[in-house]
C-alpha cells in the first residue's frame, strides 16, 4: 500500500471515530430533550450535532470512495 492509500486509511479511521463520538453526543442531547422538549439550546445543539454527523459521514464516504478507486486502479495496473 502506498503512502496516499495509508493517508486515506487514516482519514477513514478518523472519520469513523468522529461519527461515533458525534452519535454519542447526539444520544445524550436526545435524552435531555426527552425531559425538556422545548429547550431551545438543546434543540440548537441537536441540529448542530446532526449537521456535523452529516459532514463527517460525507467525509467518510468520500475517502472510502477515493480509496476504492485507487485500489481498483492499482489492481488493474498490476494485471497489465
């Protein structure tokens, strides 16, 4: 595996960790919202974390896609 692939592997690992942490935070906020549904600060935090999860998920999928394409190109070149 070349350096670029290792970089993408690291980015994927970090993005997975980030998504996990954000989902944990979101769960905490959801539990707080069960008690106080109209708390505007909690609602704002819920939206903010949801957006961060979307961004991190996009980053994860993007890096996985790039790594897959790189691996396919490397494998096709090896067959030639």
